[in-house]
């Protein structure tokens, strides 16, 4: 699988490209393009989500910005020293991430927030390129099972040997680590499948691995 650098004009997935054309026509003020990773160029922590949300990253152009999931994420990033402020309000608000980058398994908004398997596979070379550039000792935090599986695919690792589970961690080549968390979505937090305490715990876990 070839590595690819992020392309803001990517149209490799016909269904997603067509859907973005429709969204751009309906919401001319939205970003409505592939959403670039955001944060440090040489991070200690790479956070991988699922895909941009319709009225979140797809609108703002910054991962986890403008939607419910970003509220807990940026608050926690600030608490652990990865962000200079606890809220991400827009792509032009001046927020800076320290030692952290946020990306997605799929860079384009999918209909009903559900990318097809072929779309996850087609987008994977971008994630593979991001992971290949991580320094030894870096930590990858996968938010949800799809992000977890995308990371494994990018690394050529078998899913059967690395099952997803909140708080699970796996040693990777070059001293790097993969840590899993439930996604910080509205559904998961409101049903308390993921609590703030649980989310903070995986960030504390990541900090420990980074400093080991």
C-alpha cells in the first residue's frame, strides 16, 4: 500500500466526493472538503478519530471543531497540556496544540457518518503516511473501533491479534504505542459508555507511555 501525503483536493472516493459536492451546494459557507490533520508536525501523541462530522469538522475545516465530540476532546487536551486552551471554536481561533496532532481514519464527511469499508481502505494510505512519520516512543490514541482498525491496517498488523477495547494498549515498532478509547461522541458520553473520568484515564495512560 503506497503512502500518500494529505491532498485537500482528493476525490479518490466517488461517493464521498459527490456527497461533498452536494453539501457544498447546500452549505456554501462550509469547508466541505477533505479535512487536514491538525496540530504538531512531529507529535508525541497522534489522535485518530473516525471522520469529519457534518456540522463539525466538515463545516469548520478543523478536526473535532464545531461538534459535540470536540467539547470533551479539547477540554481533556488542555487539561493534559496538549492544547493552549480548552475550547476549539473555529479553524482561525488561534488555538495551538503542543506535542499532539489530531487526524481521522477517513478525511471526508461520509453520509450518515458511516464510511464504507472501501472508503476506509482507500483513505488509509494518508493515515499510513502520518504514522510512518511518527518519532520513536510516540503514542497513537485511536478513538473507536474503526479508527483502531484503520491504524492496524496502516501498520500491516492483524486485527485478530489486536482486539479493540477501551484502555487496551499495544506495543508497536520503534517503541511506539497504540492505546484505544471509546469515541467521545454525544451518544457514548450521554449514555455514559464513556465518562470524563474514563477519557482522562486513557490520556494519563498515554502520558505515562510517552515519558517511559
